[in-house]
């Protein structure tokens, strides 16, 4: 029997790769998002346009579905400016309501839900508030801070108890993927930064603060974990950290990023991406026109990712931010052993944006 997955947040950084991964694995796919996801697969799938913040609209869209067996929930609401919202009670409640608006109609409808996967991240370990254990492990007690992760997780566990479905929760590091206009994707930030520097003759130097070492995850790898978890009995009722399997440091990575973007790496050029990119919106428009790119404004290209870039680059920091390393041993021991070179991840997604006419080709 063909299995049918609904992917919520299907046009996002994670969701678009999840659509491709499930299609490649032979699943029937329902993609739920406000805009249609851009995917590589030529297999057909159903796209349902929906804003999960609107309970009535979500119910109308989802209550008519039938045959859904699995759900990947990767939808996310972030407020403008991004970082302050991570501690905002209203934002937490909005994300909880979105989960409820999505899953309640599915569970009440003509679907036999066997498994639901949920997306968290390293904020589960409190990295945005305080230093976290190195490495952070899934078996650690829940970090005692307000977070929509906990609200969603408690909702999911309670529903699983009533309806009998399995669940898996993934905690990736910095995710790199396909979506433009996203809350957190550094690829369009890097591309716009390089293009504006080339256009204006400014140096393309690393704009951040003090050096530190971090981990990342390719959205394609993360999507494959979702597919694996959907069918692996060992994944039922478990949390898994997800990383590429290596580490990186921005200045060491900068030459590879520069080469992929067709610019020369220059010495450090500290600046805020949240200030620099909007201030050069007209320059970006010239880049778009000259290169025949998609007519995306700088706002439509970036979403909130320029704010995320300042956080990721440790902009203005003179002392290292708290180390953020998670152990992925549990996932490997459970049977998922795929890894990815982080330099290759950056190269792949930069080339993907260029191929799709969002960033200029080199």
C-alpha cells in the first residue's frame, strides 16, 4: 500500500527538501504551504495553499483530506527582526496554535495517521539563553525555559496517547537549503552580499565577529532523516540531533563560499547584514536587472535571514559565543549513517540558487 505524507511548511528550507526526498522514496505527497514548493522531482504531488495561523482556513483545507498516513511538521512562525521573537510568548502561542490547526483536522478526518515527525533545534538546549552542555545529548533533562518546542512537544505526546500514532522529534543544527524569503537561510544572504559587493566594488570579507567553530546540516540530509524516521521502528518516540557530521569555522570556509559566488575573498569587513543588505536594496535591483534574475526584491529574497546572519556570524562579538555542539551518536547508532561535507553543502545550495535564476551565475 502506498504511504501518503503531508508536509507542513512545504515551501520552507526544510519542507522543500522533504517533498523531494519523499517523492524520491516513492511516497504520495501532500505539500501544505502558503506558496507552492520548488522541487527537483518530476513526480506529481498535491499542493494545498494554507496559512496555518487561520484556524478556519486550515480546517476547511485539511478536513477533506483522506488517506494521509504520515505527517512531517516543519511549519514555523517568526516575528520580524527574528531574534527577539525567540523569547516572545505570543510567538510561542502562535506556533502552538499552528500545530493544533494542522493536526486536529487530520486526526479527526478520514486518515489513519501512523507517525508524525516534528522539527526543533538547538534552542531546545537553551543556546539562545545560556551556554549548553558540550556536546548536547538528547537524553539530557528538558532545559527549563519557555519555548514553543515544549508546547508543541507536549501537545504531540498527548495526541499520540489518545490516537496511538508514533512520533519522532529532530533537532538539527544550522540548516542550509532551497527557500528564499525564509526566516533562517544563509544562502540568499551570502549571494546578495557577494553580488552587491561585486556591483559596488566593495570587498567581500567575512562580516562577522570573533572566530568560533560550529556545525551545520544540509536540508537534503535532514529530509532523508525524516524519511528514515517515518519507517524506522527504532525512531518511534525518540529525539535525534542531526548534523552533517563535520564542523566549520567561517573564515576557513570563506574562500570556498567566495569561489562558489565568483568573488575574491577579502580580509574581514565587519558589518551588519541586517543593515547592509536593506540599505543596498536599489543595488540589488540593478543586479537583478543586469543578470536577468527573478524579479525578487531584497525583502522577498531574504525574509528574516539577514537578522539570522548577524546571529550566526557573531556580528560585533569580541568574545566567542557559547559553543554549540550536539552529539549525533544516537542517530548513527539507530541506523541512519548518512553524512555530508559542509563545504559541499554551501557549494550545492549556492549553485542551486544560481541555476534557478535567483542569484547571478559566475
